[in-house]
C-alpha cells in the first residue's frame, strides 16, 4: 500500500528553550546532521563506484567509523540509496527529454527546408505565373520583420540548427560523464519497523512527546536520550495509525527545523460503490472542469462545470486546485460513486513547445494537470472514494457528435459523459445516421470509425467551431467527401 507523509515545523516549547533560544532536540540535530551527512556521502561514493555493495558489511563499517547504532546506520543507507536512485532516474529522464526535443527540432527542420526548397523550385519555372496550383510558400514581404518571409524562414532554420547542435552536444556529454549525486546537508533520516515499539526503535513517539535515541558518539554530550514535546500532526482526516512502522525525517528549511513522518495509513471505510452502479466522469480543460454523473444504465442524471483558472502563482494555484478537488469529493460523496478521469501524458507535447508557438507553450506550461490529479487522488483516498483513469481517445469528438445536441451540454460536459461511460466499460457506437458516411469494418475497433468521421468533418470545413455541432441536424454534407483511410 502507498505510504503517506505528514510534516510540520518542530515546535519550540518555552520550558525547553536554552539561553540561546534553542531546544535540546534542535541542539542535538545541529550536532548530529554533519555526522549523518558525512556518512551518507561516503555511502553514496561506494554505491557509485561500481563495487559490490554488501549492506550488512557496510552497516557494520558505519557503526565502527561514526560511532552510531545499527538503526542509525540503516537510516544512512536508506537515505544514500534514495539519493542515488533519484539521481539516476533524473539523468535518464533528462536524456529522454533532450532526445525528444532534438527529434522535434529535426522534424521541424525537415519540413521547413522542404517548404523552402519546393518554393524555390516553383519560382525557378519559366511559366510559374500560369501555374494552376500556385506556390505553397509564396515569396512576400513581412512588415513585422522588415524582410521577406523567405529570409525570416532561413533565419529560423539557422537558429534551429544551432539549437539542434547544442542538444546533441549536451546529450553526448550526459551520456559520457558519470552521474553526480547531491546529498543535502542538515538532515537526518531514521528508518522504522512494524516489529519495534512505537514503530521505530530510535524515535519513539506517543503522539505528544518524541524520544530520540542518541548515537554512541554523542552520548557524552547529550546523554542516552533527547526528548521534546512535538505534539501531534493536525489533519482534518488523520490517517496516522497507532501501530505500524514509522520513518522519521528531520531537515532544516527556511531557518527552522522541520520533522516529517512516513507511514502506511489506516484503511478508510469506502464511500463509493462499484463503478457498475454509476460514476462521475470529469473532463479537464485549461479554463474549466466539466463533470457528468451517469447512473447504472449509463444515462446522464446530472452535470455541471467548475471554473478552473490556470497560470496562477504556486500558492494560489494549489489553493484553487484543492478547492476544486473538494467540490468533486462532495459530489462523489453525494452520489456515493467513484470518479473517472483522463489518463493524459503531456511529455511528448512539452518536448515540442519550441516548435508549437508561444501561446501554446504558455497554455500547456500553466496547465497543472499532474498536480491536479495528484491532489485529487490524495483527497479522494482520504475520503474512501475511488479514482479511476481511462484512455481519453476521441472523447471530445464522441461527446460533440452524440451528446452535445441531445442533452444541450457544454463541450467539456459532453466529453465528461463519454469518459464516465468509458469508465463503466460501455461502448460508444457511431450513430446509425452516420454509418453511411464511414467504411464499417467489423474487424477494426470502433475508434477507427470515429477517426474516419473526424477526418471527414475536418475536410468538409462546414463545422469549424464546437458551437457548430448544436445547429447541425443534417450530415448530408459528408456524403460527397472521399478521403483515404488513416
């Protein structure tokens, strides 16, 4: 089961403060964290050296070298392993992102060079003025840049080649140099176990007082134990169990010591029933979130739109997302059903931001999709509500064609209806009135029909906006179109 972490700043009770305004626990952490950092750095160097890592042997080495106990050494090894794994994962992700950017850059260059070459070939013809097709990229002056569009494109190609060369140089370096691991200072990590009292032998906490077992090297200065009244972790829904393993993390941030505890949470009584009895589908857009409640028969029972402002500063953006998630949780509690969302991945699109324009890049960068679903999953799991995700392919298209005019919905509500029905494993067949305009093949997936219909509608040029689906009641304009299968 997934673990949860609660964190807060260490309290400073007045009766525990010394002459310089520090508690005994803070004084101990200031002395112990440099030892912990040195031990983690040495462990990281061993793990990155390529030598065989024997955990039992290294644990004994750390105990003898730094004068710490076995439990303290376990925290050192776990912290080092986490830092190494994170650094390697970040390097792989960095290389993958740069390769995607380089590939996008190459694709743009090929298209731009081909467009320029074809235009030059067109004007090289003697009778180009009498051409029936015309030039795909005609030569013209651009007042904005005070040059021709050909000169502007050549300048863009030049800069894009420089950028591509830079990407390749960085990739060559990243693939050749060893991974560097950053080990933060002023932190201590104590691993717990479910077989130990209070879930941790070194840090024993009774939901009020914390008793920290001092390592051997510092017993002469601080004694055998350091105690402090840290209180509980206040939460509206507190899932911190009285038993089970608890891993403690002490760190220094913003000029104060903080404490975090990781644990396996208590089970929550489920509120949502099985998805077969109905669900709420949601469709997330940069300016709103549409939702639709579907009953057990797959019929629409209720719907709505929640405004969603993006591009805000981090604190305000997170507060906005939390408010929306609480509204969705209240709806799911009211209908006692799970929530079904889209399983989207913007990795490839974000690699192409330089080639897609400033407006698109600004919109996609400010769209906090991953943060939204991260907070939504956390809030729903605390309330016993299930969150499901489905493939969003053609959800907007199906909603516009089938349900927009039928129920008088907004486009995001229609897409939410389709997503909810897909979460209930209901098929979306193409309407009978449209089967004459697509090539039906029983061996292919139903999405192939929606793909054909989507291409025909684009080619027709009759429906250019989403509002056009409201007024359209006759699809005869598709009958005269012939397109190749995608």
